[in-house]
């Protein structure tokens, strides 16, 4: 499994964030819940982490 791409986070990535003004990022559920609230960002749960996101 991939680690969260946020600085100093050691959690496993569970969500891919599609960010229109930057590259897509893989993040943990905690970071995804915050970052996905920005306008234009779309959160897509990774296949093996759907249960963690719902």
C-alpha cells in the first residue's frame, strides 16, 4: 500500500485527490476529508480503501 503524500504523515493512502491546479495526490482519509472541501477538488477512494472513506 502507498503512504499518504502529505508531509510528515505516515498513514496509508486511501483516496486519490484530483486537483485541477496541481498534480493528483494520494492521501489518507484524514487529509482527504479536509483537502476535498476546496472548490474543484474531487476525491476518489482507492479500490482497496472504499470502506475507510464511506
